């Protein structure tokens, strides 16, 4: 991910798509992220107090929008030893373990599977996977597995 939001870009200049953030194509999120960036740029142009404000405002909002998608894809990539870059910290590793538990429940729970697909398809934010309903379902499945 390139941090254009931290740079002093020329007025009326915006960078988007793969030039900002190139996602691993295996997850199929790059085109969706680019389309979301185009919608965001349109909103920024429409609501900017002046044309000179569009670029910087857009880059800040785009960086925030891409951050969750980037974390989702790189979190999975870092499960592989060959992936280069800074390894996940303890929170990242905790999320990976949580995702392992979630994936084991998806085959047994249609509601969790639907929610997971909404997150992976970028219809909902990753926080949707940490809601009480999901946590409760994970706990129920975990307890049921220990009783069996």
C-alpha cells in the first residue's frame, strides 16, 4: 500500500486503484476496491468546498477505506512463511486464530457463512465478523464440539 495521503500532492491530483494499493489477486478484491475508490472520488468531487481540496481529502478517505481490505488480505498472506514484510503482531495472530475458528463453523452455520461472504465480498466491514451474534455462534459450536 502506498501512502499518498501523507504526501503533498499537487492540487486537483488524485491517485487511485492499483497505483495506491495492489491487492493479492487470489482474494478477488482488487476490482471491487478500485470501484469503491471511484465512488469515493465521485463523492469527494461532489462535496468538496473547492476543487483544490479534492485530492488531499480523497487520499485520506481512500487510505482509510483500503486499510481494512489490506489487513484482511495481508493477514491471510502472512500465514505463509515465504510472504515478505513485517509479520503480524500478537493481535494479528489472535485474529488469525479467530478466523480459523470462524472457518470451521462456516460449513455448519448458514448465517455465519452468509456474513463471512458479505465481508469477503466487501459488502460489510470486517467488524461484522466480531458482532455478538457471531461470537455467540462460535461459542455454541465450540461447546457442542467439546460435548460430542
